[in-house]
């Protein structure tokens, strides 16, 4: 089997699953309880010196 074909089969199956799990994890991390105050604080960092 060619290297390209093997990599293509891997990306089509396990790569898609890995990216989907990463996306779900990122969404859960962003919307977890208590993250709003941390996100608001981080959003104000550029304006602190004004």
C-alpha cells in the first residue's frame, strides 16, 4: 500500500473522529460553568491601560 493511500484512509476514519472529539471538548470547555467570568476578564485585558 502506498504511503499516501494509507494516510488518506487514516485521515478519513480516525482523523475525522479525533477532530470531532477535539471540537466537542473545546465547546464543553468554553461553555463550562464558571467560565464566563474568566472570559470577561480576558476580554478586558487590552483595555486595562486606558
